[in-house]
C-alpha cells in the first residue's frame, strides 16, 4: 500500500512538472487566468454585498460569516481547479474523439490518470493567497475559533472537494452513454452554483437534499460551519459517509462507462 | 503461441439517417438503429517475434482488430489471448509489455518538448534510470532526432513527431508493438527510416509487431506475413509474397542485347513467348516458369549487355486485388 501511494505521488509530481512547464510556455495566458479568477470572485462578493445592504444575516450566517464562507467557496474552487478542473472538463472531448485510447493503455489506474494528469498550476497562486486571507478573516471574526475548528474544517474541506469532483466527474461520464454530452459541463456548473450559497438560505426538503442526495451543502457550507460554529462530529461523519458513497458511485459509473466506450474510429 | 485470436466478432450499434434537414428531424424523433459488423469470426495465431501486416481497405476492420487486441474494445463474440492475458482486463503486467502507435493520435504533450513527455512515461512504466537512458539514447540515434529532443512538439514536423511518438511508445521495451498507420502522411525518407527501425527493433528485441498501413510498400518491406481483411472478414492469412503471386503470378524480364547482335533467332521464339523488343531491349511480362524458360533460351544464344528480373508494382497488384478479391482467392 505504501509503495502504491509512493508510486502515485511520484506520478502526480511528474504531472505537476509537465503542467507547470506547459503553463509557463504562455506567460500572458498564465497571468490572465489569475485575473479571470479575481474577476469571478469579485462578482460573487458583489452579489452578497447587495444582499447584505438589505438584510443583516442569512439564517445563522452573519455578514462576516458569509464573507468567510465566500473565501472558503473560492478556495474550494481553486483547489478543485488545481487538481481536477482541467481534467473533468476534458472527459467529453476525449471520449468523443477517442483520445482516451492511449490513456487507457498505460499501466496505471486509468481513473487516477484521467482525473489528475493536467494540473492547473496557476491555481496554486490563487489558493495560497486565499489561504492567507482565510486565516486573517477567521482571526478577525472570533477568538473562539480554535485548533479543533481548524482540524475539522481541514477534513471537511477535503471531503467537500472530493464530493465536488465526484459530481462533476459522474456528469462528465454520461458521455459514455450519450456519445456526446458537451452540455455536461454547463449542467455541472449550474448544479454547483448551489454550493456557492450558504445552506441556511434554503429550507425544507430541498435543504435536506442538499445535505444528502444532492450534497452541494457539503462542498462549502459544511466546511464553513466546521470552522465558524461549534464543530459537529456527527455532521462530519455523515459527510465522510456521503463522500465514500459518492466516490464509490464515481468508480462504478466510470467502470460501467468504459464498457460502453467504443473508441472513435481512426 | 504468443497471440491467439479465436472467432473474434465485433458489432457496433449505429443509427442511420437520411441526408438533409428532413432526415435530421426524422432521426431525432425516431432513431433507427442497425448493427454494423466491423469484424466477423477472425481467427489467427501469431508467434513471438513475428511481424504481421494487416491489409484492407478503409472500413475493413483493421483498426478495430488492433483495438480489440490491446483491450480498448470489448468483443461481441470470440476471444483474444496475448501472452496468457485477456487484453480487455487491462492488467498492468500486460500493459507494461504492450505499445501502440496510432498515426492519427498522439500521447506527447503538445506544448512542451518531447523529452518531458518521455520522462513522464519513465515514471508511468517505472523504468530504471540506467535502462531509460540506454533505451532513449538508442532510439534517438536510430531515428535520428537527437537535435529535436528539446523542441516543443507543436514545432516539430509530422515525421519528427511520429518518430517521437514511436520513441515514447518503446521506452519501456515492449514485447508487443501495434502500429496503426505509422507512416501516414510522412515523406518517403521518414517512411523508410521507420520501416528500417521496425526491422532493427524486431531483430534486436524479438518483439512482435502488428502493423496496419495503407501503403503496401510498408507491408512489403516490413512484414513477411499478412492478414487481409475485407468488409470485416478475414480473406487471407499467409505470406505476403504468396499473396502477390496468387494475385499476379507474372514477373518482368528486361534483357538488353550486346551491340551488333543478330536478332534473327528471336523471331523463332515469337509466338511461343509474348515479348516486345525496342532498341535492342527485350521486355517480357510472363509467369515465372515461362520467364525462366525464355531466359534460358536467350542465354543459349546471346550474352546480355544487362538483364534484370522485376516484380510488378505491388501497389497496382493490390489495387486490382481489392477491387474483386474473390477473383483471386
């Protein structure tokens, strides 16, 4: 097991090296990506500023809590982008054009290969800045945030990223059945929007769904709760269970999809 | 037996639609599916170290067969066993010994030098440093691309790119190499370099090669044995030379007489053999046995200035074969 982890870690570092080498080929593209992220985060911040000009809180999220929630949302986005973003986005094209062929013939776990092979290296800079901002914001928010909150947040945050990956990846895998599902990228983007709002703005069955079968609240809201409110171990364990289920489902969908893969003609 | 393929069949479910907007609407609401049989009952056995060519027109099933052999596609029926492995289980031990090069697909990263993609493959195949350096140096020198190693792939010519693809595929010294149209679109020099390389690699490492190509010259120069596919069916499995002889048993003799030769004797041969004489050069296109008989009669009376036996152009022979293969087999 240790050998396998070591092997895949080495492999990921090789992916990272090649991605960095590629990204640095095009200076303006590299810098431009940083700007686009900033514009996107700015527009989301503006949206909530407008809301808070009319109300004092969103459920149990105060204005300051929502700002920290937003930082967590941005961080989720950039970390997701760093590891998976360029890869899940390309699944459709690879299946349609048969580019999956050469990837499937490598003596490496194909799911690992397709999920990690391109690293969006520029997201590393955004992530580092956001982590620094998050620490500063939580420090200013309340002195009651302790190490226990940070540990719970860390695990919850990682699981949130994995859930996000599973949802995007499973949607992308629909291409195996529909032969071309370029609309999947948009569909995923629309669904993921629900993770970019604090869970407390929803109520009733839909809110329950966001914590279970459509677990968008587990992507950013739950990590934010672990950080800002009293850590809830039951919620964290539920998140772990849903992460395991989502990962298992993603593996099943991928394996079933591969059986449908008919590789584009030469 | 290294490769054993038994009764291999592959069908694809496809929908058909008539042309035009009306056809598009009709197909959108009421899609008519049909089964397309890409391969029908293919059986073949291949020994380790053989170079086998797969010949066939577009859509004959060549690439489908290659993809079934490496495990990219699952067969509808039948079985493929390669070195004891079932390819579509894609076991890592099996994949470590296989390489595929597809003329129209690339594994190299487009925007960075090929040498960086090679390093990635080193990690993927877990190749030791010494073995990696040794193999890389050998392949780079054989394919004559040392000065291109640090050039971004997007800046390479098609031929250089194909050579780099081949290097990337062979770094782990696979024992089975599948080349699907490896010389597609390449100039004659690059084509010849790749053919030469395949022969060298095969003889040095006893690697098994399965090659598809539209260029009959590729097959002629690299493969002794060929499998011919026609509309998904196997119509020939045997020596390439035997196939050519079966299609066109004739060869050409070009016999140049010495200066001042009295050609009266030739008239006595006219009628028995078909030939033409032009500027003291006799040319005859006949089956080999008749050609030998004619030559021995000529040599009884004349000492030639020069003479040669020529095979008829293989491309033309194969073209006429594919027009109506049933006439020849």
